[in-house]
C-alpha cells in the first residue's frame, strides 16, 4: 500500500470510531427519553426500535474499525 492509502485507512478508522461513539451517545439520550416520565403517554415502540437500530449500527461501525485497524497492522509488518 502507498502512504496515501495507509493515511486514508487510518482516517477511516478514526471516523468509524467517532461515528460509533456518537451513535452510542445518541442512543443513550433516546433511551433516557423513554425512561423519564412524561405528561402525555405516547407509543414508545418506534423510539425503542430507533435505539436498537442505533446500537446495532454503532457495533457494526466499531467492527469495521477493528477490521481496518487489523489490516493496517498487517500492512506494517
């Protein structure tokens, strides 16, 4: 791999980790919104589905970051 490709992969790893952290934080805020009592009772099924989807997406982004990091480590050897 060239130096520019290695730098690009390192940048992608950083981006994937940032996105995963942001999605975990967002799902945490949404989960807090389902736990706190509200004046009007609304259907919270879509909110729980959104939290689950965000968590799945963040775990998958973390997995991509780990695989890309392993690819970079193999390339350094």
